[in-house]
C-alpha cells in the first residue's frame, strides 16, 4: 500500500476546544452523561443509560477490563522540592501481575518530574502501614530515551508493590484536567468492570457504564466480552510533527482469552468496541492472525506493520490461525504488545461500531475517529460543541457507526 507516501498534516485534525468545555470532574451519575449517536450521516442525542435502544441486532460489546493503578509517586526532599515518579510499565518482573504482586523490590520504566532537583540517583519516602513505618526507596538504574529504569525497594516483605502503590500512590488523571488527583478519582477514574491492574490511564469510554446499564444490555440480548489492554501514558502524548506519519506511537500490552477469539469465528456479529483501546486491540488481533499465517512472530505488532501484511485474508482465516497456534502451544490466551497507528485510509477488519468519548485536537485518537467515520468527524464534533457536550476523559459519550 502507498498510504505512507501521502502527506497527513496534523492541522487537518484539529478543532477549537475552549477550556471550559473540558470536563474537570465526572457527573455524579455516570449513566446520565449525554450520548451522541452518529449513523449514516445523521446525528441524534440521548443520555447514556438508553444506549441499548440504539444498538443493532446481534451487537456484541467488547470491554477493556484493565484497572488503573495509582501510578504517580511523590517524594519530598528536605528542601521542600517534590519529585514525581510516574510508573509506566514493569521491567523486572516484566509481567504485570508478577510485578504488582512482588515483594521487596521491582524495576519499572518511569517518567521523573522535577528531575533537575534530584541531585542523587536515590530517593526515599516514609509510608505509614497500620502502626508501622515503611521506607520506600527509588533508585535510578539508567536513562532510556525520555524515561528511566527505576528500582523500587521497601523494607516490609509483607507488602506487595501493588499494596505500596495503594498506600502512597496517586491516581494518574490526565494532565489536561489541570488539577491534582483527589480521593474521589480512585472511584470515578475506574470503570465498574475493571479487574486486571496495570493501566496508567483509564479506558474512558467505559466510565459511563453502570451495573444498571449492563443489565439492560443483557435484557436486550446484547452480548459482551472482555479483553485487557493496559493503557499507557503515551495515549496523552500530542502529535508534535506536522506530518502525522512521523509520530512515534507508544506500545501497549494486551491479552485476550482464546474463548473470545472462538466466539467470533463464523459469527455474523456486529462488533462494537467500548473505547479506542478495545478497538486497537481488536484490529491488532486480526493482523497478528495474518502474521501467524505467514509464520511470523506474534508477540508484537509494530506501528505501520499492517501496511505490509497480506490484506486479503478473511477475519475467520486470521482468527483460526491464532486459535490453532494457541492450542498447539497449550495457551489459553493471546498475549502481545501493539503499537498500531490507525489513520484515514485504514480498512477496519473487526469493528463496525464504536463507543467513545470526545478526543483532544491533534491527537492520534482523533485521527482514529477520522479513519472510522471519515470527514464526518468534523460534523460530529461541531454538533457536540454546539450542543453543550462535555469533552475528554470525564466528558460525554458517542456511539459511532461506520
């Protein structure tokens, strides 16, 4: 494909977003958010709790069940300076569950805020656990690009790293909220179906769901499945180059059970991912199946790799190859990393609808929306702006159909 020979100007993927349209806090009732419905060039609106009324027959929702960890650690120096260490992903052990359950020490890839005030490679803080004082120490091992490898150690073997984070970490709410995280964010910046710890940003399209909405979907015979993609901080990184093809996409770990793959074989399902993270995972699964057919490594999918893969295999052929590979290797789930970047011109293989919030100007997520509904994204966003929709992570929702 010659898509990369084109010029995609980031200025073509922007719109005016006043600061007062960015929702700094969520609504008290999640499912009372506004819902924009876009279908066949037509826009309607309702409230989110009624979303079941707008889903086609045989719809299947795919949720990202990742759970946000309190990944921001603040260390205070004697001078009063505050050093922020933002945990991005585990390095040793590299598996999320193993790392978060580890005791005594772990190594993570991290960002360091106010680094110039940190004069040594080591900093510590005291944590109160019950009546005991625990010392958490962060030691910089090396710098890699914009991030650092940091070893965390603590002097209480009864505590896991996950428990250390829960005791002293702060929720990593988006920087564009321009406020410190609050106690309420521990609940509101988490989906009601979150299970698997590892994200440093919420899959925010899912924040509108309540147990009541999910029960209504079941009553309407809307199936749903879960997968896991741990959202990285790269989701907030703006596109800085004028040509979006020069943007370096971040990678993210995902896993999906083999039973979910089997469900979609020979089904005429109307697959609707809840959020761009679920969408990117589903589309990545298809391309990993194509890599599997050609005998390639399926542990990762690079940013533009899909452009050079065989475009002619069906979804069933792709999924069948993955299932056979997993069964041959006695695995019950597919685990991989993806850096897929979806831009206008992309041919969606699994996704027919999308539930998503309203995204930042000049972002990779807005480009994904443009790829999904074409230039009509401008019409959708203009309607949202003109009709008092709330934007970004804590904002309102949309249901989009190709």
